[in-house]
C-alpha cells in the first residue's frame, strides 16, 4: 500500500534525536569556517599530500552514482527516483550537493583510512526495519569500534557542532580505503612522506627565524668551569657579530672550526621527499601530468583503472550492501556508477568508435548505449549483434543465393 505524506511524517526518524526531525532554529553557535567540512588529521597545509587527495577526490566525485533498476539481463534500465538517489545526485544534506558529499567521502576516507556514511534523516528507524528511504546523509569519522556498532563523530546541522553517535554497523555504510596499504598504514609510503614533510617544516621554521645551528670547535678542551665560561663568552661574541652585521658576516680565530648543521640535513630531506613522492606516484598510478592537467589518454586510463575505479567501486558496493535490502535487490534494484569513457574523446571519434564496434559485431547498439550511460532502446534490433551497414536487400540477396545453391545441390543429389 502506498504511503501517504502524513504516514511518512509520522514515521520519520532522525539519527540525533531518535524521533521526528526537529526544525527549530538555533543561532547561539557560530564559526568562522564551515564546521561540517573535513579537517585533515595532520593539518591541511601539506601541499603534496593535499594536492594528491584533492585530485583523487575531484575525479571520483565527477563519476555519477545512481539508484537504478536493472532489466532481465542485469543491465541498467531506469533511474529510481528515491530519497537515496536524490542524496547521491543532487541534495545530500543542507550543506552539500551530491557531488560535494562524494568528494567529502573520498577526502575523509583517504585521510583516515575509512569513513562512515551516516543516514541522518530517514523515513523509518533503520534499527527496527530495513525498508526505509534516506532523506539526508553525512560523512562521519569513526572514533571507536565495537562488535556490532561503531561510535562516529557526525555534524549536527541543528546545533552547528559535530557530535558523537553510537550506531549499528548494519545501518551505516563503512567504506575502507582500498589503497590503505599505500596511504594509511603506519609505515606506508604516504605516512613516511608526511613525516618527512613535517621535519622539513621544522627546518624551514628554524631557517626563517635566523637560527644557524652552528657547532664551534674551539682550540682548547672544556673541562673546567673557567674554560666553560670562556667558551660561552666566545659564543656570545660570534652571535653579537652576526646580529650587528649588515650581511650576516662574522670572523673567527684561525684555530677555530665551524660546522653548520641544518644545510646538510635540509638537502638530505629534500632528496628523501623527492624519492618518496616519486614512489607514491608510481604506487597510486599518478603522475605530475595528471596533477597539472597535461596527461595523455593512456596515462589517464591507467590512473582511472589503478586509482579511481577501486575507490568508486568500494563506495558503490558498500552503499548497495547497506542501503538496499535483499528484497530490493531481488526486485532488480541496484546502485551503479557511470563514468563516461569518451569524456576526453571528440564527438566525431565517439561516433567512429561506436560504428566500428557495431559494424565488426563486437558490441550491440544497446551495449554501446549502456557504456555511455543511456538506457537501452526498445527496438529488438538494438540487441542484435549485426552489422547495420549491410542493407536488408543485400542480406535477402545473400539468403536467396544460399537457398538457390542448396536447391541445386539437393536436385543433383536426387538425380544422382
């Protein structure tokens, strides 16, 4: 029986209140930045790390994820206009579009290793029934793990703050980073790179503050208090010379030897950072050309297959597993993603490629339509693996010729 509007409102459920959603306004809390946005665990200032995360998140969020119905052959038939589909494509919550939400999911997953997709407003209580639709959804940071539930920190749009919730695992989509071993393991390439970048930041701060990190080898052994005072005075003299010099020049005795520490350390750090950056790029299938937008088709294809596809598949599989019941899946409901493989291909080339595939009987017309995200045609010929460039008259001529040959052979056989 179809639900009425009154019925849906009566059963509506909110994760924060465990009752009817409350829409009262509260202006007591304010912030200079959007509190719902993800904050990296080690800050947002790591230029190399941030650029990699942002590039991957942008490319994943450019792929359409939709709640769909499949036909008898397991192919895309039509889009289901549901609350879940609205969250994925248009309006995830008060602050985010579907694409912004997906970008948030990927950024949080890359930074933390896993992320929770938390239904906030639903038509029914998810802990009591699996037959519910999702009206709003947000990302949550997993704080603690329990056998059958998790504690997550989720932004509450009513209070303007992030709050802790304990939710059953069955009602929350938990997406783990498929590239966890490369990015999130304690001694992974990404974590080693982050530590080296932190050391470089400290070195840069010391250099900017004017600290030189010098060791002065004096021409005498410092064992007595008098010698220690003499050495301390010599250090102050050199500091005074440098501070009072216009160009930072000081003089020393010919028997003294000075060693500067931070230069060799900084040079060594830069070499290690360059090595780890190249190693990370190779493990993720990323190149500098991908980051600056000058990559060719083959490079982009390798990047999509090695990096983007595993991430988008992990998200889609978990949404399908948690937010579609077995009954819904039995009714041919599914979650699919659509990436336009011809996005970087000129329109003339697309037509030529499609023509070659159908003419050489590699793909049917409906299979071509499936690839570019168009629903199948109802024309029975669209499912036929045939060369449409061969005219029907020619086909009939070939067929008649074959029949004529068969008749002649049959007559000769009878006469013989």
